[in-house]
């Protein structure tokens, strides 16, 4: 058996243009090989891909997509949650971890839907915080499908940051 026999393409009378094998020409081993490859592709689709791209990467990278900025006095976490309202989201701060959780429900019960790339269901994102924050000053705002949580750093956390001069 040569390596070419393992390739899931047939050849047309020596013609070098690949064509899919017809159902009658399928070898059970090649069929199994194709099915296992398809299963792995389904599981790992979007794994390691650009999180801003469409597709299944929303499931592998986590939903909702977040953006974190670390300033001198505060940490800001923004989460894109289109199609949700404030009542659909819960923001919790517990033991140095910010948790965003909620549920996105389908607006319609379309029984004839054949394909959808939209995400529905429960979600939870856990964001570990590197600094101690003032829990009583945490602020969460929701506007135009974006949740923004502002976490002011404690004085202790602000004083621990030391600027280091760069010399050439």
C-alpha cells in the first residue's frame, strides 16, 4: 500500500485532477479515517484562532468577549453582550475573581431553523484580578450591549506598583 492510497481522493484514469470518491468506491478504512478527522475538526474548530473572527471561536475563547484595561488607579473590564439587558447579567466579585454570568435566550421559537451561528444559553466568565480592589467602590454600567465594570485599586495595590526607568 502506498501513501497515495491513504489520501481520500480518487483519480480519474490517470488524470491528476482530484475528485471525491463516489459512494460505491469507498473503502471502509478511508471512510472511518474521514469520519474521525471530521470529529476532530468539529471539536477543535476555532481552537487557537483569532477570537475576533466569526464561527465557533466564541465557544472556545469564551462568551462574552471581554476587554481588560489596567490603569494606575483602576481596572476596567468591558464585555460585549449584544441582545441582552441588565436583568440578564449578574456581576459578582468574590475572593479576587470577577465573575460575569447570565443567560441569553432565543427571541423566537423557530422550529424550522436549520442553521444558526448565534449563541444561546447560560454563560459565565471568570476574570482573576491581580490587584486588591475597593469592593465598595466597584461600578458596573450597561450601555448599547456593552457591560463595563470599573474596579478601583486599593491604596496598597497602587503603592505596590513601581515604575522602572529604562536606560539605553
